[in-house]
């Protein structure tokens, strides 16, 4: 296996509050909860053998793009989502009022 970011076909499962993709027969996910006009990113999961390849970043970028397109605020409950938003200042305009990174 290489360290390059694999091409992901990310699916949005609104009913489950999840963005997901399958890689190597395994599911990678970013789960969220919607509370009014706020999207709480609550969990990101990438199997150990696929970590470090930008997969979680791709999932969170997709969640944030969705939130922005829908005019939603974001509350990064998941530690990875919080770090992602710290590293990408352009996403901070999506933060819910009162949320500090």
C-alpha cells in the first residue's frame, strides 16, 4: 500500500447523520448530529491501517462543505474535526456562535 490519498466516493447518509466511504472493504465515517441550524461533528473513524493518508481530512472537508452549502453552523465535538478546523482557518467562519478552537 502507498501513502497517497485514495480516491474516495463519499456518500452522505442523511438518515444516519453520516458521511461515509468504503476503502479496502472497510467503512470510514464522519458522524454528525443536527440541532436546529447547528451541525455537531461527533465522530470520525478510519481503521488503523488506513490512517495517515488524508482520509479523515477528506471526510471532514465534505462535512464542512455540506454545512456551508446548507448555511449551517458547525460545532466540532470530535477531536479530529476540531484539529482540522484549527489547521484550516478558512473553515472557522462555519463555527457555531461561542465555539472556540
